[in-house]
């Protein structure tokens, strides 16, 4: 399952189309859309609202180890040289109010360059954005040392939700299941300069540019996730029969199950031999736990 | 790990994190220069404390091992730790261990680091001089036997860090300091003494001002301990480590360069057909090293605390080695009487080559370091 969180309907439109999503009416509190193996949540603007929405979706639909979570949206960029529509994968997310920083895992080769982001708690005008650094913390110090001269600096971005989304999603996932992608939509909102209709269309255009790259990338990553190996059904049935025939305690039953798993993972053919060794108790079950335990010890002696 | 998987992950150490406090360190600048090879010209990510990345909740050690990040940090608090009484001190008193790094570039399936650390990312501490000052303080009181490759494999990292060379420069002038450096790498130790020239005419990594002469005093007091396993164990369970044949060649070269060499058959693993596989392996090691002076030998079986094992089983659920139905005594999981038989078997196989008084068997809860 791919979980997606976006703040605005307009940001989500390209994903509805790409993942054939429909409104999920079974989820009462927030707007949720579902596809075949995906769901998209609209969090609305603001970090607290975003945190509440993400947390409630993940509580209602608990993720598995093989699932992925994508937070996608548009952001302001203090560096006016970076064009509108440029997508980034986030390397650092800082909450301006608390100063708390989270570094998302960057294990996979991403289709977009990296940026750092600060979440603020009000709409940023072009004037306010001027007080923000253009680059990620440390970029200047690094270039001053001359060690990494020529390394392009990492841009800084600002939005109003990401730290909330991140805080809420963290308890439900392992770090490498989380992905944060942001697209530059502006360099500070100038309300007079753009009509609300144009603004909405722009937001959709921006996320549309990254959806095409993100979806196949995440699908491939999800194919890499491995599930835990389990005992084959024949061995499970044998184990259950042996536990009951040997009258094993819970701890000894676990020992037997682990022995079978060890032998299975080691590539040892054991079932036939073990069935022969346990022929008698499987036919007429042990009368005491002690008797059963002696059989278990015999199996360990034989196979380990 | 298959190759299609490899192309999906970023290369190891392609992400470099650096603590604010480490930014001003000249050693950090050297390390950043060395790491630029891996990071492909990407800016390092500046963080407040290394635990902000290393200590994050909900990390997956096994998945991170596909592409560990590098974290440059400044070490605070204790720099050296006294070895516990039960530790394998090979008869040395005043036994201490230390680590200039946290985590290892290799990935042995039985490695306790998977249970001990929340992350597979590699932390390098840049303030080696603080370690050296602490060693000086101890040396003023008594001689010191110091294991410096705990919780990592320093020689495997040497091309990137130059830490061993820096340490040997320091150790050269300290008479009372005996060092153990444990490895599963095949790093050519001559490069510690004669660093290869780089394209810009300098040496690769830290500079050794007096060259071979300044290091030679440290060499007889620096024990290179090679952990050896059968090739089938190396290829199946010791991911990324040097093949057995390469370790044996590196060991021979180390002895020729004057380093005392130690053989570590630790951990012995309970694998199907143990007697045949380990028997042939000991014979192979014997015939390869028959004419090499061996300082001593350590033998130990795999043993691990139950809390670490629980974590490791979660991290590597498909590892046959970790799913073994161990016995648990005082929260240490072990092979029980079978383990004692395994040690006796290897000891017996070594007899006729290694005198008994040169063979040590530890009672350590778990094997430490490379
Ligand atoms: S070489 Fe040692 S420290 Fe490194 S992974 Fe293997 S056991 Fe762990």
C-alpha cells in the first residue's frame, strides 16, 4: 500500500488520475481517496491539522512493513533563482516553532535533487521570505572551508505542513518507508499578483510535474521490500501435530518451531526424518510432558 | 543483495552528515575530502548532534546496510573503557578498549552491532587527539593494552580515514602501549608505513611526517588480529569482508612487515557439517601459514545477549544462523555443550602447529569488533 498525504485538493489531482483514485466515503473525518493499492489523504493547511489528519488515517488503516508513505505538496522557495515547478526530495525538515529537526532516510537514488525545509505556522509573503536563508544550514561554512568547493548548495524551502505530517507519520513507519517530496510553487505569496483560480491551477501543474517521476519510483522501491520468511504449510502442520503429541509447554513448542525454522532456512531436508523419529508419539501421544520433552531433546541432539 | 537492488540504492557513504561542532575540525576536512569520492559532490548535511540521525526512532539496520550514510562527529564523555574481567585479554593486564568509529563497513550476519545500535550508519569521531590525551593519562599510571578496533573494523576503513596511521604515529613514541587491531579486511599494511602517492603528489589521507622510521617503533607493539572463517562462511555470512585467501595473504604480509599476528577463530558457527568444514578450514590455514610466526590464537563460539539476538532476528528474519535454537543462560544465548565441543575440535586440530599455551578461549558474552 502507498499512503499519500497532500494538503490541498489541487495538489492531489495528478495522483487521483495516475492512481485511478476514488473518494473513500467510509472515512468520516477527513477527505480520503483510494486506489487499488494506494490511498490519498487531504490534510488541509497547517501543521497541526496535518498531524491530526495523518495520525487518524494511519490509526484507521494501520500500515504494514512493506508499505510506503509519501508526503507531497507545494512550497515557497526563498531563492528566486530556483524556477517554479522544480521538485525536490527533502533531506531535512525543521519545525520553526520547536526547532526540532528530522532527517528523512535517503537510501534510494531519487529522481529529484535534495532540499531542506522549514515548516512555519503562517502564510509567507515575499517580504517575509526575504529573512530566510537561501541554502540549507552549513552550506556557507562548507564552501568557506574550500573542501567542497564547487558542490552546489542545497536550497532551503518553506511550507506550513511538513513537520506536522512527519511527526504524525513517524510512529507508524520505519524511517526508510517515508518519503517527502516538495515542488516550488512560489517565492512568497503575493496575493494581489495572482487570482485564486490561477494559483490553484499552478499548484496542480507543479505536483503534476513530480507525480510522473514519483509513482514508478515508489513502485519499484516497494518491490524491494522483503517479507519475513515463514515455515512452509507442511512444516506448520507437522509442528502443530508434534506439539500436541509431545504435550509440549509453550516454551518448548517455541523451541520446536525454531528448530524447524532453522533447519528450513539452512536448506536441510528434515521432515521425513523427523516424522520417522516421532513415529511412536505421533501415533500414540505422550502421557507426560517429561516424556515429550525427552523427544524434543532427542530431535535437537539429532539435528543440531 | 542482488545487483538490481544495488542500482536502486544510493552508493554507501554517498550521504555525509556532519555535526556543527565538527565543522571546524581539520580532521573533518580531511574526511570530507576523502568522502567526496563517495558523495558524488553532494553537500554534507549539517546536524546538531550525531544522535539526531544515528539515534532516530524506527530505523531498519538491515535495510540501511544496503546504503549506509557517513556521520562525522565529535566524541564526548569517556574515550577508553576498561575490558571486563571475562574479556579476551590474551594474558595482558590493564586491558582497555576504544573505538574511533561506531559501526562497520562490513555486514556479518552474526554481528552484535545489529543488536546494539539503532542504525547501520557509520559514525567517525574526528577528535582523535582527545583519545590520545586520555591514553597518555593512563600511560602515566601504568602500561596499557588497548584494543582499538572495537565496534568497527578500522583497517577496512583506513583508505577513507587514515585513523590507523595517525594512531600508529602516536603509539610509536609510547613504550608502555600495546595495541590490538582486529580485522576481517585484507588491507595491505605496508600502506600504513609507505602510504601510496596521490595524483597531486601528496599521500593518501593523513600524513606520516617521519615515514617508516617514525612508525617502526610502534610495529612490534601492534598486534594485527585476523579473524578467520571458512570461505563458505565468509561468502554466506560475512558480507563484504575479504575472502579467506586474501586475509591469509594480508596476514602473511603483516608478519613480514614486522607486526605480531594473532589468529582469531571467533566466532565459530554451528553450521551443518561443522566438523568437515572447520576441519578442512583449519588445515588450509595451517598449510598457508606454516612458516609464519604466530603470536597467539583466540578461539570462541558465537554467543550473544538475548536482547541483542531478539533485535537481530527481527532485523534479519531469513538468517539461518540467527534462527538457531540457542540455549539461554543468564540472558546469554549460546550453543551449550555443543559449543564446548566445537572449541575442543578446533583446538585439537591446531595441536601440532600451535602450542597449547598460545591458545586462548574467551568467556565473553559476545565477540566484539571485527
Ligand atoms: S567485521 Fe566485525 S564489526 Fe564488522 S560487521 Fe563483521 S562482526 Fe561486525
